[in-house]
C-alpha cells in the first residue's frame, strides 16, 4: 500500500511547499504564507481561480503551468482507472484526495491515433486498469520534469536567501571577502540543517555566551600548539600599528611548525613605546611561553626594537632577536629608490598617472587604450607599490605611446596644456622607458625574495640565504656584468644585509636545507660564512656541550648521505618536499640533529603575519572590546 511519504515524493507541488508544524499546515516558498488544507489546497493556491483560495501573487508563470499540467494529468489517470475506492482507503492525511475536485470529469477511455503506411490514421480505444498506474510509458519523462522543477525551486529559494544575506552584509558594513572564510561555510550548513523558522542569534549570545565558547576552543588550540613549542621551539612575532582613530596596538603571535597562533594584543595608546618598554614586553611574553621554548623574537627594525633586542639577548643568551626580513627588504627598496635614475623615473610615472587620473576625460581615454587596466598597483608598502607601478607602465608601454600619439589625445583640450604636453613628451621618450627597464631589473629579484619571506606556504628560513645570493646574481646578469649600473645597488643591499638583516639562523637554515646543501657541496660552493653561522647557531641554541658533540657526529652521516639520507626516495625528495618534511621523514637515524634541524627550518623570517587582520581592530571603542577582539583576532 502506498504511503503518504511516497505521495509527497511523487506530488510535484511539494517542490514549492514547506511542511508546517501541524499535520495539514503548509508554507508556500514563494509568498511565504502558511495555511491549512493539505497539498491540494496548496496546488489550488499556486494555480489560482478556485473559490475560497487566494492565488499566489509571486508564483512564476512557468511553475503555475507546470502544476496545472500535473493536476490535469492526474485527474485523467484517476478517472480512467476508476480507482476512487482505493484512493479513499489510501488517503488519510488529506494530501492526495481532493485533486478530482480540481477539474471536470473525463472519459474513462482514451483514443490513440496511429498512422498507417498510406498516411491514413485509425483510432483505437485503450482502457487502462490499476496496473497501468505502476507501468506508465512516460514515467522517466515525468521524473525528469519533477527533477528540473525541483532545481528551479531551489534556485529561486537560494536567490532569495543570498539577496537577504547580501542586504544584511551591506547594512553591517562587512567586507566582501568575509564570504571566503571557512567558518562561513559551516554557518550556512548549520542554518540549512536547522531548516525553516530558526531564531536569529541575539546580541548577548554573540557577545557573551558564544564568545566564551570560542575562548575555550582557542584555549584548546593553543594547548595543541604548546606541544610543538615544547618539542621544537617557537618564534615570537610582534608588530605595532596605529588604527584610523589613533589607537596604538601591538599584536603578538607565536609561530611554530604547527603554524601561527595569535597570543594577545596590547593597547599602547596611552604610553610611549621606547626600548625599555618594548624590552619589558619581550621578557613578559618569553616568560609566559617559557624561555626554554623560545628560539627568536621577530620585530621590525625600529630603533626601540633594536635596543630592546640587545637587552633581551643579554638577558636570555640562548634567544635571538631577529629583524623582520620583509621590513629589511622594504628598507633596501627605500634606499634604492632614493637614488637616481630610480627615484626620478618613479616620480615621473606618478606625475603622469596623477595628471591623467584627475581628469575624467583623459582617464576614460587611457582606459580605452589600456583595455581598462590600471597603472597604479597598490601593495603593502610604498616601495613595493613603486616597483609594481613601474611594472604596469612597462606592460602598457605600447598602449601608452599609442595614447599620446592618437588623434583623440591631440584633440583633447588637456593635451594642449603644458602639463599634458610634458606627459606626452615623457611617454614617447626612450630614456624614460630605459630607466623603467633598469628599475625593473633591480626590483624584480628583490620582489621575489619579499614574496617568499612574506608567504605562508612554507617556512622560508632554509631558503633566505640562497635567495639573497640569487637575487644579486640575477641583477648582475641582467646588466651583463656592467658594474657601473649595479654597483650602488649592491652597496645598499650588502649594507642592509651585513648590518641589520643577516643572522646565524639564516646560515644554519641554508646548511640544513637538503635541496641546497647537497647541491652546494657537490659544486664546492659553501662559503665559510655559512659554516661559521651554523656553528654559532649550534652553540647558542644547544647549551649542553655533550649534545653539541652528538649533533656533530650525526652531522657526518647527513653530509655523507649515509643510511636513510642515501635512499633514492630521500634523494628525490630533497628538492620536492619542504626541508621540515624531509627531516621528519628521513632523519630518524640522527634524532638529535633531526630535532635541531626541524627547530631551525620551521622558523619564520618575518613578522608580517601580525599584519594579516589589522582591520579587525579598526572599530574597537573600549578596552573590554579590545580584549574580546584579541580572542577572535586569529581564530
């Protein structure tokens, strides 16, 4: 005997209805009105024209026709089968029994015409019995129609839901990228599982109740990270910044092989952050984590951080203060772009763009020639912006020259101004484009290093030393060995590298990176600076002399590619896997060296991770909310 559940599956009207709390209550998906009377009344509501039933004003015409055709077809089948008695026995929930009232009575037989070979047609009468209910010739087509109508209904419902969510998002001022958060997917799934009628969260729930739950989750995550801190050590990352409303915030993160976790933030708005106060913050954070677990503290090169770093290293001889690699490279950019021709060519590029962008007629004309491409490409720092802007100019060189040589430009009144003539003169000048190319030859290799240290795909400690050497080699090759063209640039790079940037950690990371170590030992290109840095790092981070000796013995097996290190799988993986993964897989026969290598190679080189979510704090108004946002900042 058929059940009401199977009836629901077969009745197309259920695609446009939501079952209510009571037995006969139904909610229309289009107008969202709830009424009683079962699925039959809902079909009358969708089709319209029935007494005492209001037609749905929002039902799409194609849905109305679809439901009407379904009802008409059902009435034909019922009448032909003469199955009223069975229907009365089956129907107990008022969902399938009233359809015969929705149309006029039909004949119990159906005439089917068939064409003969001569083109004439004959008619034969076919009487259908109860078994035909289960063996319909068009059953597959019916299922296909039901499926497509269901998809159409879901499309309509989703569009309505997205419109409502977007309106709320615009009203709340949320950034568009909030929909890319993984937690947003979980939220949508949870609401869908609840179904209709979910009560929205209250202000108290999100501010207090569930915030406390998130605190517990984050505490659990931090406990998992602490296991890695105890095993392989960690880096403390600090960065201070000023919000739009003038607040000075210092963010503190901890990085380890397990990843980065936000620890806390400090509101330094009411006090100066000199070297002594930053030192106190360093020591407070180190003691909180455990001095035996900290390998380095990473900050930018601000004078107060340099001073605090020296005091911290005196207090904790086994901990490094490391300048942020991204900040150091940006300082290199800054020094380089103070020199000509780099300073002058960027100034010219900015003047050109400013003149054009401030005049809508010229701006629209430029976009026509550049295929809607912008010339200024913003980056995290003004120096990276300078390089990317010059790169955009270079890519649009032909189009920009066509622009100022075109009749549209010449006929434009702005082009006849003195500044407009200067723009045209610069853009067709070979010297300007030669200087652009020269700036790109210098900036390109440094930008690649900046992206490497600022990325999160793999820890850069094992690659930084080599990356800086490669950058200089690339610059030298691009000028074909003409020392006059890059001599000043190398002086700037070497000065920043030697006086601020380079640390023994970078050399140790280079030596323990198997992809670089075995290649350089074969080519005999490991210089003494690398070996000195490695041994300095070993003495500083491993105070136990007996352990230092054991690591030295194990290093011999590593250098000779002995044991697991010599397996074909290990050889293939040297340049495929990250150095940390390589040591975890093939370093088991040298456990002390393995632990030391993972500790070094998993270190971060940059504090830029602290900058990821600055905007979270932009609208913070009081200390209570600062503390609560501190919890949510890096979750």
